C-alpha cells in the first residue's frame, strides 16, 4: 500500500511538470516560474535625437535594461552573464527580491556567470541595478531598470487602459568622471535613457500618445544615482499615486509626488480633453536638461508594442 502511494505521488508530480513546466505547490496555485537572463554589455548607445553616442555599461545592450514583469508570488530564476570581452566586474541587485545580499548580489568578473532565485512576494514597481563598485558609476553608465510585480488580485486597483514605464536617471557626458558623479555635476537628467526622448520639439523624439478618457498608468522608477524626482504632470492632476507601486499605498488627487533615488511609484492619470500634457520632474534643473515626456491625448493614439517606446533608441 505504501509503495502504491509513492507511485501515485510520483505520477501526479510528473503530470504537473509536463503540463506547466514547474511544480505548483498548495498555497501557491497559479504562481509561475520565470527564467530571466541578462548579459552585461559594455558598448556605445544613442542618447539623443542627433545620434550622440555614450560609452555605456548596460544590461542586454539598452539603457534602461529590459522591463521584467511577473505577478506577486511568482518565482524568478535569474542569470547574469558577464562576457569575457568586458573589462569590468558587474552584479545585479533586484529591489523586488528578499534574499541574501552577499551570496546573490556579489560582483562577478568578466567570463563569469551568476544564478539565483527569488520569489516576488510583494506587488509593486521596483528598481534593479548593478551594485559592483563604484556603484554610482555603474548606475550612472546605464546598468539599471524596472521590474513590475503585478498584484495577485487583479481587482486590487482599477484596470489600466494603457501603460508606460518611465525610468529617470542622471547622465554625464564623461562617464569616466566618477568625481563629477559624487559632486552631483550631471549634464542631463533623462527619461528612459534619452535626452528629451519623448518631447516632440526635438529631432528623433516622439510624444507618448494616449486616448482621451482612458486610464493611463505610469510605472515610474528613479534610478538616480543621486537626484530626487518631483514628478508632476502639467495641466493635469494624478488621479492616483501608489507608493512603490503597491495598490495598498494609495494617494488620490496628487499634483506632484517626490520619488527618491532607488525608489519608485505608480501614477494613474485620466485625460479628459485632447491636448498635450508634459510629465516632468518639477526640480526644474533636471526637467530643462532632458527630463520631460510629453503625453499627447487624442481619439486615435498610436499602438505600442513596448512599455518603454523608443528603447533602445535609434533615431
């Protein structure tokens, strides 16, 4: 009888593996396993509409790195590859993970690979970044991005009709000048790796198009490495703001919301009239040096296949 029970359990486990590719244990019904692989790249990327190149360090060749999206309770199997052609050590720190720092976020040298696993236990939008020393330079050169952890309960907040990811960061024309990074002497402050990338008045740039009356959700991460963001939408008011993107942390009717370096928030807006509605950091020294994204509302907006349009950018 005991042998029969063992055999039945083994067969049942085989059915689970064959059907889903992962084991779903009691209490985690519906949870998924995601295999995420990033390659650290040290290469030039375009940072403005004139085709200016920047000697960046990136994940998968883009700044910001790819958006990772999972659901609360999902498991992430993460792999970071540092090719032997690189000159620098690199690492990965996921703010959505709750795991041992020394074991998992350690620097790996060129030619090495690291793997680790975490469960996304809390919903929200979170920062990820390289933590190799000097961390300020690795972030300043482009090794950062966003991970979205959708709430397990889809009814925890209103359904969005359209979604974008905006990652704010500072940019230095000379990325080897680490002292300038410590001194906060940045040349540009930007969204999604481009100077005025979403401002239609600049070459190679395009606005973010939305439909009048729809709920637009902005997943916002401040990569820093130093400056606070004072996120504001001109001629509109944020209908809802969710601190760290968690539906439980809800604010309503917010004109401007401060997001510190390494933090994040989710912003909802519903535009009632056709027109242009710039999203800016109201720290104007940053906005006027590149951190402006213009939202254009009309009846027939463009359809996007990416949460970060124009990323990577090849104007």
